[in-house]
């Protein structure tokens, strides 16, 4: 589109007529750029391997504002993904456990141990149940002892399972507290992508006004 003018007064009039359309066009560019930024944020997070639970990836959003539009990430750990964590302070242990579980590195599901497996395990650890078994009462007593020992073996195995997972989480927690973590700068990459998108769209818009 081209605008021919003869003097400054006519130019001012023409610009006033174009102003609403230009403002609408600029708002459209801003909103499309924010949506594009959210899409790029998902892509950058996937490339960085930030996908334990999918929460961060799903928390990218964009919306219109009175001044244009914004794009961001609303997840509670977005700041640590972006900037990392300084040494000296440990992250919550439950967050580390959740991360390990979602990564498939540990399981908090207690192992299922049959009575037979428990008896065998207890026998391997403590040996067999000894005592006289001449009468029915004596045999019942030995069976009761064997059952109690089998149940105790199950509890010990479950406790070992949980403690192993906790120990792994504690080790990671301690390491992060000592060394910190490095940020991925996802939003910085998004900002760069949005800037390029806006410049491209502004050049296109300017070409239409020539």
C-alpha cells in the first residue's frame, strides 16, 4: 500500500487514518509472537531434556495484555530451570524423590514378597526354626514362629527398598547443595526467538505500507 501526500497537513491526516490499522497490526504481531515464543519454549525444553514430569513443558503460556502480549512459564521450578541453583542450599528431598521416580530411576512401590519367598529369605539369613515338633501343639508353635519371622523378613526388605531410594535421593540432594546446578536459559532462548519473529513481521508490515 502506498500513500501519496502533497504537504505536511495531508501527511498528518493520512497517518491519523492509518493509526488504528497500524495499532491493530502491531497488537496482532505481538500476540502471534508470544504464541510463537511458547511453542519455541516447549521445543527448547525438550532439546535440553527437561521432561521428567512434563510440568515445565506444559506450563508455557501466552496471553494478550494492554501493552501487547507476554509469554512465560508458570511452573514452580521455572526459575531453577532458567537460572540454576547456587551452592549452599539443598533442594527439598521429596522433590528429588519425585524426580527420580518420574525418571524411572527408583520405584517407591513396595516389593511384593510371597510367604514362600519370605520363608526362604529368612532361612538364608537366620537359618531354620528349631525346636521339638512331636505334638500338634509343638508343630503349631513352630509354624507360628516361622510365620512371624517371614513377616519380619518382608518388613525388612520393604524398609531396605525405601531406604535405598531415600539414600539415592539424599546423595543427589547433598551434591546439589554442595555444587549447585547450571541453568538452561530456556526463556533467554525464547526471548531471542521472539525478537527475530517480531523483526521479520515488522519488515513484512513495513513492506505493505510502501
